[in-house]
C-alpha cells in the first residue's frame, strides 16, 4: 500500500484505487522482485473477490504473501 492511497485519497489500500492499473508508482514497485509480484496478485484478488475472501485465504500464511487458489 502506498501513502497516496490512504493519506491523500482516503482508500483502505491500493486495491480500492480506481487508478491502480495506471499508477506508475505501484506498477514499477511490482516489477522489483518476486515477492512484490505476489503482492500484485493479492491486490488483483482483493479487487475481484473482496477483502473478506482475501482474509480467509491469507489467515494461515507464514509470510506477507501466499497461495490464493
């Protein structure tokens, strides 16, 4: 989550931002390494399935990312 989402725009996370797909800050960040790419998958999942379903699946993760299927 980037500061512009909750500080400037009042969103909970980047998943709520309608500009997410065109945001240069976030899209460049996702390219940096594998784990950031996994964060992108989480955002995409949240946008499609919602926070409640995401939290159910993420409840047993050992790291900040894990399997969503």
